[in-house]
C-alpha cells in the first residue's frame, strides 16, 4: 500500500517537473522512483529509472545511493559481477564524502560473502572491518536496522574477524613454506641443469680426446736396457717384454680368467719379475695394465666394426674380457671418463651424420 502511494507520488512529481521543465527535480525524482521500484521487486524497472537518472545527478549522496540500488537490483537478478561493480562504486563514492547510510551495511555483508567464496581473505577482512566501523557509527545515532543488528552483532563480527585473521596467518605461513620449497626446488633444478650441462660438456671433450687417442696409454712396450729395472736381470727383462708383446698381439687379455700368476706361468717367470717389468715399462700395475688393454681393444673395435655398436653392454663386456656389464662399465669409465653407452651413441650419431 505504501509503495503504491509512493509510486503515485513519484509519478505526479515527475509529471509536474516535466511540465515546468525542471530537469534537476525530474532526475532526482526518477532516481528515487528507481529505488522505490527496487523495493517493489520491479528490478528491471528500477535499473531503467536509475540508468536514466544517474548521468544527470550532481549530488554525490544521491549518486552513491543510485549505485547502491543498481547493485542490489543486479544482485536480485543474479548478476553478481554487475552487482559487485555497482556496490563497490557506491562504497567508493560514499567513502569519498564520508557518507554513512544504513543500507550500505547490506552491501558490505554481500561483498564480504563474495570474497569469502573466492577465498580472497584480504578483501573479505576489509569489508568485515567496514561493517564494524559502520555498525559503531550507526548504533551511536540509532540508525542501524534492528534485524541487521540482531543477526550481525558486533561480537559475532569480531569473532569472524579473529577467525579470518588466524586463517590468513596460517595461509601466509603455508605460502612461505611453499615458496621456500619452490625456491629450493628451483635451486636444485638449476644446480642439476648446470651439473648436467657441465657433465655433457666433459663427456664431449673426453669423447673427442678418446677418438684422437689422447686418453688411453698407447705407448708400445720397449726394452730400456740394463737400467730399465735394477731388480730384474736384463735378459729376463727382455724375455718378459717379448712375451708381453705376444700376449698383446694375440689379444689374450680378452680372457676373463687371466691373472698375474697365470701370465707369469705362461711367460716362464715369476709374479714378482712380471709385476716389476709391467710397472717399469708401462708405469702401471698389472690390474691397470689389463684394463687399459681391454678398453683400448674394445674402443678400437667399436670405431671399426659397425655390428659391434649394436651389441648390448653385456655382450661388449664379454668381448672385452669381463664377466659382468657392471665391471666393464666401471673399467670403461675409469679409463676414458665416459660411459660405454654414451660413447656408442655419440659415435653412431657422428658416423651417421658424416655419411650424409
């Protein structure tokens, strides 16, 4: 009944203002008519009146209210994006002139709830604080609606604020933890990439050196005369050197069963003399000498025999004189500084590219 009376009043006022060409009064009445249509739940009519009035309003109080009712009309129509925009604008204009009106309380409630849904806790806290400030001021002048005051009393809002602050602090702690983990992960990843790059660069250098013959000790066995080893008679020294040359030429080092004792027996000498001759002529002990011969042999074969590059690591190990792929891989890496799998892959790719 009251709304019907208001509608008649506004209609009469609008007609009179048009009659006397009073545009100021016309747009003010049109704006008020828009708010009345909102309360009548004629939301489209409310928006139509407010849209027409707003460009012509000059009083910031009226402009703030017009945006408020536009926002509430959009909200009632389910247009949350437009509702939020209008209510934020209403709050901004009202704040610029320190204008506090009771209806603004509902806008703050709505905005706080929207930001809560979006997990934007900082923005939610802003509007809880705005509600607390507005409640305090409006209660002092008894302007706060009774139902709103009962539903959203100050202690309740304070509890919400405290809970929200605790939640934000927990999130900040988690974010710091996540950032720490992320930075640590990035550091480890960066370190890993640098390590990988440097390792690949080292592998390429060692590969090139290996192809050029600068890695393996390829110095031929030679008799160095009487001064070769004072602990070994010259004649015996020469005989052992001759026997080692035959041992190398016949590739007997590819037998996985060969030992220092077995080789000494084959050469008709003892292990002490054999060990000293190898050390003097090669500068290495028997184990290093054996590994050097085997790896040098398999590298040469890989470079010259295409079929061998298709072998498994275990098969290559057996060809070189090793019982297991693990012992072969370790020996290959110690001798060359790269793994056999890398050498084969790089060699195959280089040979393929050079063929084109």
